C-alpha cells in the first residue's frame, strides 16, 4: 500500500462488535474495545485499525494524505436504523389526546385515523414536498450518528402513491449522505376505497402493485402489517410469497398488538427480519430462532403508546439465542422520533438490555436485518468507513446520560458529513 487517504487518530476508546455475522445470546455482550486507537482509511474503506502505536507501525513508509485527531472521543460504527416509515405527509399530534385517554390504537385506525389519516396527507402531498420533509428527518438521523436507514412505503395504498413514496426514497438515497434501503409496504392498512373488501385489496397488491414496484426496481424488501383487523396470516403469506417470486425478500410487522402468529409466519417464509413482536409467543420466537430471522425491537413505540408490556428482549437473547436489533420505528403516529439515542435509553430501561447488547443491536445486528452485515455495522478491515464520534467517555454513557445528542461527528465512506455537531455543507445540505 502506497497511500492512506485519512488517518483518524486520538480515539479515546474504539468500541465495536466484531465480525460480520449477527451476534446472538452471550455474544451480543462481546464487543471489541481499544483504548488510544487509530483508524486508517483508503477509498472509503477501513484498511487498518487498532492501538495507535500498532497502526503507526503498519503505516511506516506509507503516504498519509490527511490526519484528523478526534481528541480522546469515543468512536463506534455508524448506527443502522432498520425499521422506519421515513417518507410520509403530515403528522398526527391531534391523536395524542385520544391515546392518552385510553383509546386503543386499532380503534383509532378503525375510525379512519392512525395510518389512514397519514394516507390522506401523503396522497395530497407532492413528491417534492415528501422529499423535503423526509430530507429534514434524515438530517436529524445523521446528526444522531445514523449512517444507514431502512424506509418503508405504506402511506399511499394506491399504486400511484406507493410508487411516489418509493421514488422519493430512491432520490434521497442518491442525494443524501445516509444510505436508504427501500421496503415496499403496500399492505400497511386496507384503504377506505377497499373497506370491507380486504381480499380484493390483497389481489390488487399481488397482481398490480408488486409487479410495478419490481419492474422499476424500487424496493429490496416487502413488508406486511400482519395484525388483527389489518392483514391475516393467510393474506400476509400470500403477499410475501408473491413478492419473493419477484425478487423482494420478506420483512414482517409481526405480533405487535395481539399474538396472531406473525412471528411463526416470519420463520415459515424465511423473512430476513420480524419487527415489533410485543405479543410474540414462545412458539413464534422458537420459529424465528430456527430459521435465523432477526427480531427488530422498537421500544420507542411501546413507550409512546403508553403500553405496560414490552418486547421480551431478555427471553429472545438469553433463552432463544436470537440476534436482537433495535430501531426507531420513526413514523408520524406511534413513534414520531428520529433519535436512535433515545431508543438506546428505552432499550436499557424497558427491555433490560446491557450497553454492549444495545451497541450490537444498533450496529451489526441491525445491519444484518437489512442484509448488509458484510459491508457495514462493525469496524473491520475492508468494511466501509461509516463511523460515529461521540463526546462520551464510553458507550454506556450514551443510554445513561439521556435526553441529549452526544454525537460530535459522523463519517460516511471515510468522509466527514457531521463535524462539531453540525452537518458538513455539501450538495444535499445546500440544495
């Protein structure tokens, strides 16, 4: 090697889960921690890392184009947010009083609120309006240390409006520093024009929506809200298998409110992830473990809905040896937050996860929930230099000292995109 583009030095503590594969059970607590560390980057990839004296020895005689001292700060892999509803119109703060008075979420949906209210707003919004709104949220995520985000559709519920959402996500992926992974979720709710005719809407998804999305290459995954009063296990199976035939891997909103059997279906169809899982049964969790499905837990949602039950993270990790991932579930209704650091605190408080488990869940396990564990999610030679830099002495400080953003800087593909707590001006920020 003749040249290194960037040497990141002065790292007080480098902390990362090791390897590329999902981390299960006890292995979720096993993280690599290096004091007084350095990272060498070339062409956006990590070429060396370790204690600074070892890296300097490795680079003896190598041209170093630029050296940046992070002045004793904490460095981790960039966070991965594997479950968001990024692109949508409007918001639903008007429903807050209903929720606080005890009206169940599914009742609000049945009355035309919830998802269906956001559908109206999304249909009414132009593509540029959706783009501008989602871009602002992406900026907030980036400022929190997130470098890769999954974005679901599901607020259009017509072919035209679902395609509109997915095209916005594609534009953002092309223009914004944060990488966007797109998921088609036309089966998010039964739209008003199909009320009482859910089977006909499933026919429409399978016959019309899925082929159009696949033809334009707009989504890598397909997701379904498998829930009482929304889509049954049988309907969800039909949609997911149809999507698989068109090349879209499966995700599933499973057993969020009632134990309908979504987790078992996720195992049956070999979904890459099953998400929510507050009401998942032992049988369902065993099915996830048997088929290697990543459970994506969303503690911000149960917190915001005022629920007293939470996903059984300890059973998933200790009993079923599952590779738990965490995500914001950023959406306009049940979890309107872009803060992955808030989610870390809630995972500690309500899911009883350790700091090491939380780091693993927000990095390598989250990356594997998107099929990207070989490329991102840990600090390893050959991986992208997607890094987050924090004003914190160690990782446990992030969920411990809650309610603020600890991020000092973010590097995406070896380039600073956040520095000194501010977005680094570039094409996207100037537009």
